[in-house]
C-alpha cells in the first residue's frame, strides 16, 4: 500500500501529486492508506485540499528563489564562456 508523505519528507512529493492529478490523487492515496471505516470521505477531502493548498504555497514561495538561481546560472555561464573563449582565440591566432 502506498503511504502518504509525512512532514519530515520533502514537499516535492506532494507538489508532484498536486501537479499531476490534484486533490483527486491525494484523495485516492489517503483512501488507500486509511480504510473507509477510520476516516470519512468528508475528512479525506479536507485533508487532500489542505495538502494541495500547502503544496501550492510552498511552490509559490520557491519561485523567486528559482528565478534567481536561473539568472545566476545564465550569468555564470556567459562569463565562463567569455573567459574560456579568450585564451582559445589567442591560441588560434598564434598558430595561424
């Protein structure tokens, strides 16, 4: 039986579930773990909605950090490419 991620596990698992199936997938995962006799459908739906909302909030908070990381990678790549192309250009000019 599949188990639900705990608070100690990465929230990427929950975000992946939300991105690929939303609360329906979370609902089914909860229902697989907990029999219908233990938790009512209404409670499962509320848990699924809460997990989906938590995942969306976490993803929203990470977007600016991800954009900064992408810009830094672009800048480092451009600078690295320029620094590497200068010695190569000098070497090519010296052998021709």
